[in-house]
């Protein structure tokens, strides 16, 4: 399974992102009410492109693929940007900049910092 398909499949196992996807597919008071207040306040930052969920920090920001709370997926992405021959062990700041240009998940910087340290 390619990375895109793994990300889409993992949304179902992530309570927060499964709720966001459900709302974006069928907006209603019920699906909106199932989200946390914080998520409801930020719902306009999310959109679906097919089955893939995207997040924009603000309206001028390029959308980034949302990576669900799946340690293996996150590790695979960081590995590609840091440990692969193309990544060339860029270091913490450059690895974070490269990953965050295309992907989003909460506390990504901490993930990158731990990965680069190890």
C-alpha cells in the first residue's frame, strides 16, 4: 500500500480526524456537534481532496496533508525526509522545514527533534 492510501486508511482509526472527515463529507449539526470545541473553531482550516484530508494554518498557507495519530506513518515520513539518500541527514531545522512543507500533525517539531537526535 502506498503512503497516501495508508494515510487515508488511518483516518478511520484516529478519533479526531475521523470526526473531521465525517463532517466534511456530510456537514450537519450532528457531525459538527460531535467535534470538540477546539476542532469546531478550526474546522475551516480543513478540507478534503478526494479522501485525503488537508490542513492550512491560515488562508494564505499552502494546504498540507494531515497525518493521523499513527506512529508508524509519522516515522516513515520523517525517515523519508531525513534518513533516505535524498534526505541526506539534513538536521533538525531543515528536516522539519521539509516535512512541514507537505505534511501536518500536532507536535511535529517534537517528533522531528527526537528522530534527529536518535
